[in-house]
C-alpha cells in the first residue's frame, strides 16, 4: 500500500512522470574533492543541482580494466519539484519531511 501511495499523484505521480533524470553540465574541483553541476528533473520540474563528489580511488577491476570509485551526495527539497503533500502528525511534525538526501555510489570504467 505504501509503495502504491508513493507512486500515486499524491507524491511522485509515476504514471505521468515515470523517470527522474540528471544531466551534468560541469565538473569542478573543490578542495580535495569535486562538485558536479547539472540539471535534475523530477516530477516534471527541472532545477539546477550540485552533487558533492568524492573520489574514492582506482582499483584493477574484474578483468575489464581499471575501475574508479566515487560517492556523490546532494540534498533536495521535495517542494522545489512540486511534491507538496503535507501529512502532519497528531503530536506535531510531519510524516514526510521536506528535505531528501540522495547518495550515489558510482563505479566508472573506461570504454573503448
């Protein structure tokens, strides 16, 4: 029931907006780490987003050449993307917060 409700028009409206996309526009150094700038589209709304990118190193991989590891994180406000449902709790607060943390664990290999 919960999953169906999250997919409904109350939240993500997955029938009308079946995908979320991120398109990077730049990568820049920030201290020892990096920032990936881009455009994130969710619920039919596109907004600029910065991903904090940490380089975790390179390992030999599993026979297909070296693999680089990264972790990328950002915090979004769901209301910025038109997901405005409010479900207050009887004792105060809300069932669903406004801020959402996204964490990506990325492995990248060279392609010929």
